[in-house]
C-alpha cells in the first residue's frame, strides 16, 4: 500500500535510512555522515514531519 493511501509517511523515512545503511554495509565503508533530501512540488508540513519521524525512528 502506498504511503499516501495510508497517510503514514514514516515508512518513507525508515526506508531512506535503511537503504543508506545497506549501501554502507555492502561496501564495508566506515560512515562519516549521512545525507538525504526531500523534494516536493509544494511544502506539506504533515508529510515532511511524518518522513522525519521515520528517519528518527
């Protein structure tokens, strides 16, 4: 089910972190920092706060 149907955007943040961690583990790197971004056509604070909750989780 897409995040927009359930209106639970935390899974997007969780997935973003998981994919970054997976990339680091696969190459055996020692992470120094992590960087990702959210691109939207218009700011929706509800959606962004849900994504950030997922990143923190």
